[in-house]
């Protein structure tokens, strides 16, 4: 759980460290606002994807289920700056499916943590494999990282793409191609 007291104190020290006066009118409530914001944007720290993926429905179909363009916002663990983009998640059922909103909620669980995109991609795929036991999973994340945009190399608009494949998606390039064609369809 996020410790709001510690965050407020850290923000006060940070403000002093950059040469600001934490008692200045415009900054007086900033430590509290940031503590509340961090409780929201790091809510995934206290969540388990299992709670979202546990309600399943029996099916006979074994065709690919794809949810694409799931918008997410996360925080880079290296610079504590945002990265944001879209997730594309597909799986091939093995007798059970989950409600589509649960895939988006699973993305949120892992996005709302200090993260690196590559780890987050794998965590989403692994959670779906673990909880749904599908024939396979494929996850692609496309994101813009503010650490690349507003500092360092300063390249706005550059996007990072990461991919995780599990099960039949690892072994069958035809399935990967089908997935990639579907997510790039207009």
C-alpha cells in the first residue's frame, strides 16, 4: 500500500532540493496532491491479475480472441516519468474465456506500477497463461516514453514496441502473422 505520509515528506524535500519553497502558496498543497496521485497511479502494486481473470466462461471455440488498442499509462522505474501507449492482447482459448474487460483490467494491474515496458509485456502474457491456461498468448505493447521525449535524447514521437509470445504463439509463426495483421487492420 502507498504510504502517503512518506510521499508527502519526500515531495517537500524534493521541492527544497530544487530550490523551491514548499510553503509558497502555489506549492502548499502539492505534497498532498502528489501523494493522492501516487495512490491512484500505483494502485496496481496492491492488485493481483488473478482477481480479474478468475471469472471464466466455458466455450467450445478455439479461435483467437483479440482485444487491441487498450490504452495504458505507466511509470518508468528508471526515471519515474510516464510512458503510455496501447496494448494488444490475444489468446487461443482452451475451453474457457474471460470477459473482454478483464483483459483490459489485467493490463491496468501491471501498468499501475513502477515498470519497464519489456517486463510489463511478459507479466501480462504470463498472468493470462497462468489463470486461463489457454493454448497460447501473444501481447504487444506500443508506447512513448517521456524519458526519451522530454530529457536525454529528446526524441518526441518515438515509440517502443515490445512483444511476448507464449504457448502456440511461440511455435507457430502463422499465428503471430495473423495477430500482427489483425492489430494493424484499420
